[in-house]
C-alpha cells in the first residue's frame, strides 16, 4: 500500500489569533474549534484555580523588573487573561504575606495562568489540524 499524500498544514502565523483569543478568554480557542468539552474543562479549571488562589489570599504580581521571581510570577499571572485584568482593575489580589495559605494561593494563580496559555497553544494546533 502506498502512503496517502498529505496536504501541508496552513502557515503557522494563521493561527495566532486563536492563541490570542484563547489567552484572553479561557477556553475560547477550543470553543472556536467546536471542541465544547475541552473548552468547558479549560474554562472551569482556569476559573476554579484563579478563584481558589484569590480565596487563599494569593498575591497577584505586578510588572516588576527588579526581581526575577516577581517577573516570572507576573508572567504566570497575566496568562490568566481577562481574569487578571479585571482583578487588577478591581484592586483585588493583594495577598497576605504572613499566611502560608497566601503562598499556596499565589501558586494557584500562576498555575491557572500557565494552564490557560498551554490550552490556548493546544487549541491552535487543533484548529490547524496538527492534533485531534
């Protein structure tokens, strides 16, 4: 049997808008690709991790170039998309530096953002036909 000829994938830059929308609104990249279950799972997971992080008095990092760990925390937090921006505008996420639970909360916030970013990149691959 001869292997089937495959068509080349679409140019890589054509799917960056999916990553951008998936980053801003958790799960939207999957919803655009009609992957309803994946989109719902990502949406619920990111919102739950963000909410638990705030409930545990986690600290939302702001942009800070003086400390490398603060910069990395900010990158993880901003990956939450609109959740980060709305919380920043509302003045939330001050955190509690004197509570052990506050440190766990900060990690939940960062992990939720990184999950959102990975899901947005995966949604792009799904939309381009590189994955199922």
